[in-house]
């Protein structure tokens, strides 16, 4: 019965209207009182409820979703191993453990203090700390010189014993070489809690916007979308929140590491969707290509990020909608992002790197990413891949239930895809 309620709740993600909102709320009320034991069921509950928090059908649905998410840590078993996968990491009550870059580590340590520590149990090479510690703690030189297995954790704790102290006395280059695993108790920065303030919530009382013919061209031809520069205090808050939203998912982007705080732009895309767009600080700009990146939020919830590499009036776009939210308005969102990127940069064409569509990327193969871009009007740059695509499209036209097999998808992913106005 419990699992059945969870399956029914999952089915409510695509249903709308007063009756649908009431049924969704009733299921949320039931599941709020239900104790699920299996990690797989807990994960599914979290992801469905987080989706409904971003795409609520009513104010009551949103309130109930928050009640479940804000108390989610109380539902978890003592063993959190099943919650460590990057697609679902960062659930409230769990910890994140990885070797973040110097910039991310410094940002997390500065804001989350002792919730971010060295994960000694996962540190395969603590001896790499030796050169730094023997300089910072001269007494440790004896052990470093003559002991076979110095207790570098002990020496670290005899010093200041906190990560900030280590980061303050180490260059970024040396820190990154050490590959120090960090353990982060995310607290209110968990995926369950993380939000930006948004008073005007967009409630979905009608069908999601779906892909339509010529969607990108129509979107690009629509009136310009206003952009505004954030004030520095708000820009700093947003940049920090973006780091948190990325770190809980074990992800880092170049622009998120080196943001131009004075140039962060706010863009309202519509339907409760906010975008924060920016490039790297002057000293971190790329030598050949221009670079833009941004994170987008749905009703205050971070749902994905975008980056663009610009050269010769073309932008190579990297688009990542977090796994949880892929049943929403993906095509509309992507077209709106391209519009903003074009208005910001002046590019004439867009391209997609082969990795995004499946080259050495099995997740993209499994999700059929190639067809997402193809149905939006992207075409292969390679003539050989174009011929293969033509054969596949003839098969699809002749057999409506035909599905491109993974080996063929891998061949289709051998070429960049390009979108250009006809």
C-alpha cells in the first residue's frame, strides 16, 4: 500500500486541474505520515516530492512538499551508503564526500565552517600532506624524516586542526595536487532545503509546455528578454548558493569557480523560472574563447545549469537539467536559455559537443539525448553521420514504434550537432 501510494504520487506529476491538485495533496498527506524502510523507496519519495516542489499544482501541494523535504533527515536509516550516487546525492541528513577544487573547498569552508572536514577514512594518501605540515608545524619534521608511517592526521590536529587553516596556508595549485577528500554535512544546503527566495510562485494548473515544430526559431524571434545586473551583495549570495547547489551534486563548472561577481545578470524566463548568468572574472577569462555560464531555478529550486563557449559567432552549449526535473518543460526551458544566450552574446549558431549526446557518455545514450536535440532542429556536422541519421529517420517514419538501438546512438554521437537559422 505504501509503495502503491508512492507510485500514484509519481503519476501525478503530469496531471493538472483542481481535482489533480487535490489528489496530489491527499497522497502527500498520506506519505507524510508513512515510514518507508527501503532506501530505494526513500530516494524515489524524495525525488518525486522535490519535483512537485519545483512544479507544484497548488499552494497546498507546495506546502506539503516542503514539510516532507524539510523533515526528510528524520526518515533516513543510519547507513547512508545507498544515498551517495551523484544523481541523488545531497539529500538532507546525508553527507557529501569528495575532493573539491581549492576554490570550492575554500568557499564551502568559509560558509559552512566545521561542517566541512577532511574525510580521513577516504584519504588514500595522507602522506601527501607531509610537505605542507612539516613547514606549518616544524616539530613534525622529525617524523617526516625518520618514521616509516607518520601520523599526519595527528600532526594536523596538533596544529589548528581545521580545514580553513590549511587552505589559508596553501596555494591552489598545491592543494589541488593533494586530492584531499572532504566530508560535508550539508545541513540547510542539502538538495532537500536549498532555495532562493521567490514570492510569486507559478502553480501548474494546466498541461506542461511541450516541444512544437520550429520552437527554437519562434522563441528566438520573440521580443527580447530583459536582463539586469545584480547588486554586489546579492551577487555574492547567489554565487555562494550556486557553489552549494553544485557541490551537493559533486559538480563544478569553470565559471562557478571564478565568477565575475560584478557582472552576474538576473533574467526572468517566465513560468516561475529564474536564471543567473555570468562569465568568469577578468583574470580567469579564457585566452581564445568567450565563456558564459549560469544556473536556473524553478519556483526557487535549483534545477540545472548551462554553459556556453563562444568562438567565430558560434556557441557550444552545455545544458544540464538535473535528473529529478526531466519530466518537466525541458524543450521550452532549453529554447528560452538559447534565446538569452544569443541576446547576451550575439552568436548566430549553436552547437552541441558529442559528449552531450552520447560520445563516451552512457547516461546520454540511455536518455536518448541525441533525439532531444534533433527534434529541436539540430543537425550533424558530419556528412557520414547525416547519412546514418537519414536512414534512421526513414525507419522511424515507416515504423512508429521503432527505437534507435544504443549501438546506432553511439554512432550518431560521433559528430557535433549544429543549429542554424534557415
